[in-house]
């Protein structure tokens, strides 16, 4: 695995952590939709970056 692929996987792990926090916020007694939406956008961006870095030039 190349350094770029490892960094991409790290992004995916970070996105997973952000999604976990979003789930926790959703399960709160009074979830804040603004916080949840912000976390989801952040995770989406990380996943997008992961795809660009990890799959760049690879047949899928």
C-alpha cells in the first residue's frame, strides 16, 4: 500500500469517527439538527476526498 493510499484510508477512518459522533448526537434527548447536518457534510467531504485519492487511476 502506498503512502497516498494509507493517507486516504486515514480519511475514511476519520469520516467514520465523524459519522459515529453524528449518530450519538442524533440519539441525544434533544439533538441539534444543525450540528448533525454539519457533521454529515464533513463526513461526506472526507469520503469524497478518500474516493479521489484512493481510487484515482484504479479500475473500479
